[in-house]
């Protein structure tokens, strides 16, 4: 069996998988159809982040056109536990809308891409942002409205507790990414009684799904029978 791993190229630093890698967008659905055809791809596993909705939709459309089997590998969403103070919202615009003026110091643990939703709040809130790369272009928020942390997970509970204390955070905005790497901030918020605005996952067309690489390998094995 041969496989190739595709990265969007959105970040400078990458975890290198033990597979050949290609980097960069395909050019929409048609570009992906062309790529899959040209490289004689027989199976597609969508292992993108649960919030990479465009790429997932493109994979669904391209595989449907070529009649290729597609598997989505998605870690389970986090579930609220006793002590969590979550408010669920469907997207980043809704998160910005319900951010109370009372909660002044906000940890936007959402990466770079959707910061624009919070521009209108920059006068009355102070933000702490955490991004993977220092490089990546200008941020849409006024420089006086945020402090920037550059770090890549996994993050540990003790460090997240220290961060929330150091910046006197009183609210976190988080995507429901699932998985262990970025969960410590949610646990830290629970321990400190800090509110979390939890952005729920985008809803996609139904697909064959699994939750782990092990299950993805089993799916591939079954396809060979
Ligand atoms: N969104 C998040 O919160 C998040 C968090 C951590 C990691 N990531 C990862 O970062 C990448 C970009 O995320 P996003 O939210 O910007 O995605 P997105 O909105 O779904 O995709 C935007 C465009 O980026 C290109 N792209 C995305 N993933 C790609 C891949 N694996 N290989 C080749 N091209 C890809 C595609 O361009 P073309 O249309 O030109 O093909 C796609 O249309 C994804 O691979 C995702 O898994 C995202």
C-alpha cells in the first residue's frame, strides 16, 4: 500500500508524519478531482481538523464525482463535565455576540483565521491570543487590544492554570476541537471557575467516519477484501 499525506501549508511548523508529504491547496473541488485522478488515488482519508469544513466539503464533493471511498477520521468532541461553565455557540460570530462586556479579559484560543469576528469588541475587551507561528501576516485586531503568545500544543494543565492566572483571564473562547492536546485549558477553566464560550463543530454532510488511526487502518484493510 502507498499513501501520501497532504498539508494545507497554513503553518510554518509541522509535525512530520512517517509518510511522503505534499503541501498546499489543490485548487478547490476541481483541483482535488484532478489531483486524485492524476495520482491514481483509490481511497481518501479526511484527517483534517474538525473545523476545516471547506477541505472536508471539497473531499466529499471530489470523492463523489470520482466514486472514490472516503473516510473521515475525527476525534470525538469534548463533552461538558460537572463544574464546566460552557455556553455553546454555532460559530465565531455568535461567540463574539454573546461575549459579555463584564468579562473583560478574554483568552481567544481560536488561532488566527477567525479573529476578525472580535474586532468590534476591541475597545471594551483585552484579548490574549495564542498562535502556532510568529509569522502569518498582520492580525485584524488593534495592537493595543491583545497580547500574543506563540506556542504549539500539546499543552499541560499546570501551564494552562499558570497562563489563565498570569493574564487574569475571565473567559475563554474555544473551538470544540476534541482530543487531548488542547484540552488542558478547558480543565484549567473548570478548576478556576472560568466561563468558556464553546464554538460547536461545523455540520457537514454525513460521511463514513472513524475516530482513530487504528480504525482508519481497519477500514483500509476491509476495503481490500
Ligand atoms: N480550522 C482549524 O481550527 C484548524 C486547526 C488546526 C489545524 N487545522 C488544519 O489546517 C489546515 C487548514 O485549515 P482551515 O481551517 O484553513 O481549512 P479549510 O478552511 O477547510 O480549507 C481552506 C482551504 O485550504 C486548503 N486545505 C485545507 N486543508 C488542506 C490539506 N490537508 N491539504 C491541502 N489543502 C488543504 C484547501 O484549499 P484548496 O481549495 O485550494 O484545495 C481548502 O479549500 C487543515 O488541513 C486543518 O486540518 C485547522
